């Protein structure tokens, strides 16, 4: 069963947009947030550089459904829910590459004429819509959905997988060198960790999307996506933003290490690997992450 045709109604598409309210204003009007909470979250946005809606959902002040409904009101778009279990043909999925779907949390719903109905969690990302429309030579009609539902659809239809939780001691190793993967896996398994190894960043995305690891160790140089690209992409998705990532590189020099910390990596490990250093840095990254998680949440508003 496909998404309903009604969200492609011609009259609704051509209707003039009303004055666009601020997202916080809508949530206050709907009784979900207070004005004081909105002010505090806006201050947190300024300090962190994270978008308003992302912070709200990430720290649990709104649900995904509440956020989607408010965004739909703000942009005068339709919403869609519970579509992940619907049937989608491969030629439809082919309009949006898996990498694009994962990176931007979007999913193709239906083609009608020269219009592609596209599920998206962030309707402010005009550049993504423009680039996709130009690439496939179609008009894009955004439909608001929760991040969770879009992720579920991507996992099921692009990767033939279902969402599940990894054990909380799972570490992912991303490296195109099989020997390095096997060496890391052997060392970490002796420490009691469950280890998942993948050979490139796109495969890492597939696994991370359906299983959230406790920590990621990624090589710097890999085909297509390098370690820096992987970290940057993970940071754009609220559900993966908080996963600590350690950069592993053969360029073990002070400048490379400083750059890694500057970009937001939890730590830096040089090659060739030293077992003691690897174990210590993994333990430290997980300990720091647990400490930060314990002190995150709504309390961030009062810092």
C-alpha cells in the first residue's frame, strides 16, 4: 500500500502560504512548551550551534510526532506516519541514493506525474531539495515525517534490515584494511567488548542506522568517504550525534592529532597500533561518554 494521493492535491499545492510562525511559537500555542522553556532552548542553540528542533527532540522536551506536527503547521505541509511497512518499488528508491537518504534523513514516497513526494524530517533543508530535484529533473513535494519513521523505512527498504538495539558494549571498527580490522577486533574482544567490523563508511552507515554502537573507531583514509566525512555525517543526525568516534590514522603526527580533536573526534590513535594505547583510549572514550550522558538531558537548559 502506497502513501495516499491526497497530499498531492493540486489546489493545496498552489494555495498561498500564511505568515510562517516560529517553531517555538507553535509549540507554545499547542501547550507543549512554555515561553520560558523556548527562551532557554534558544540560548542553548546559540551556545551549541545545534538547531532548535533537534535539541528539543534530543533532550526529550518534545516527541518526534509533536515536532513533525509543529513543523507541518509552520511550513504548511502534510504529514505522514507509519509508512515504513508499505511497499516501495526499487525504481522509486533509485531516485534517492542510499547515501543521500541516510545523510539527510529523507525517503521517497511516491511519484505522481513529474512530482516526487519526499518524506523528510527537516523541511528547512532547501539545498537538499533543490539538488535532488535538479539531479532527477523532478519537482519535489516535501511531506513531514518523524526521524524514527524515516530511519525505519531506510533500514527496511534500502538495506533489507530492521531496527534493533546493539548491546551497550558494542564497538564498531571501520577500516578498509582487513588486517587492521582483525587486529582491532582481537584486541577489543579480549577486553570483553562485542565488536562489529565494516570495510567502508557507507557500510558503517547501514549498520549504524539499524544498530547504534557504543563507540566507533574509524580509519582516516578510505574510498569515497574518509573518517572526517563519516564524523561530519554522523553529527548531522540527532540519533547518532552523541556517539563518540576515535580517528585511526597512519599520519601519526601532532598536526593530524590536533586537527582530529578540533573536528570533534573523541580521541586519536596512530598506526601501527599499540595494544595498550588502543585499550586505554577506548576505555577513556567510553567513560567520558557515559559521564556526559549522565549529565545531559533537560538539565542542559539550566547550565
